[in-house]
C-alpha cells in the first residue's frame, strides 16, 4: 500500500540529502535530478534583495530548468536563504568563512526563508515561502573551533555553517518555526498542494 497516487514519482530538483530524507520519510516517491543553474548569477541579475523573494525565484528557476528537460513530469524545486537583518548569507567557501559566519550569527537571531515551487511543462503550478527564526547562542572562539573540528567539511554544505538536524543543534538556544522549513523543504504546504491534485491517498 502506498500513499502516492501519481502515475510517476515526483521529480526533486535538488541533491540535498535533508530534502530527500524529508520526502522519503513522508512516503513520497521521487527521482532526484539536480538543476544545473547559476544560482548566484540569477539572484544578482534579478535585482531582488528580499531573502524570501530570492529563495522563491531560485526554487522556481530550479524546477523550471529540470522541467524543461523532463516534459510531463511534476518537478519540485526548493531553495533556502539566510538573513541576519537586511544582510543575506551564502554557503561558506571554506573553514575560515564558516568560522566568520558563526561569529556573526552567534548570540543573535536570524531568519531562514525556505521556498518551494512545483512546475510541470515549464508552468508554475504552486509556490510557497515559509520562514523560521533561529536564535544562536553566544559562542567563544574555542567553541567555534571545537564545532568546526567535529563537523569538518559539512560546515561548508549549508548556509550558516550548520545542519540543525545534526551537530548544528548544539549552536542554538531558541528555534521558532516549522521543523521542515528549517530543513529547507516546507512539507505541509507541499502535502496540501499534492492532496489538492488528488496525488495522495491521505
């Protein structure tokens, strides 16, 4: 028995393990086909500055790119941005950049803007942007070094240099928002859309 009623699996335009795990745990079959787009170039050329708008644009562009190569398939694009006040962050390039991000975020509250877009045959059928607010506890240089020693290269795979579902949870003393939004895939809005399309049995 499966909950999925679609004729083909969903296409996830992402190689994110966190997003893949969210879909798998929810019983949504999918094919992971990452989108080969210049995210930074698209964001810069857009003229957008609001982090939620940038995340929404990139989610749509990822889904549209994969949709153009897989006609007829339902494609899910997703993107996440981090904002500290008016300032946006990107994935740190190396350990030095990761340490710098952690110093700037420590003791302060930042926002994660997680966007999804569903596209079929180049047409956007659904889009959503959800926000989570994260309060990182104050961190000493020794604590930052110890954390980076343990997580290693994983610190460069996520904006903010952390994965909340892993060792990154040690960095926080307050989280306000949906767990799936923090993981980069607002699941409840997605499930609501899939149900509206009669693609789920429950």
